[in-house]
C-alpha cells in the first residue's frame, strides 16, 4: 500500500474554485450569478452549487489577536 508522506502545499494544488466577495462570481454548475451567501460558503440560487468563500484567508484557529487597552 502506498502512503503519500509529502506535506500538503496549497500553492502546488492547482486552481481551487471559490466565491470571492465583491466580485462577479459565475456559478460553475449553471453559469448564473445569483448567490445565497452564508458564513463559510456561498450557494447558487439556481442549482445549489456550494462554493467556499475566499475572503483572504483571515479566519481559522490562532488568527485572533488581543489588543491591550493601555491607558
Ligand atoms: Zn448554479
């Protein structure tokens, strides 16, 4: 059995389709451009194709910083 031990690198994984807020997004399933946008995914209103939302990669564990309010 073959186990791939190379780490995953996003830059070498090819094109990944995603919903981009603020841009013209055409559905890959039907070609329409009306979306129901949620927190993590956007769903086509015509064919229900769901795409992950690409909002710059600013979410995830450990991404929050706490600023102290020094007086
Ligand atoms: Zn669609």
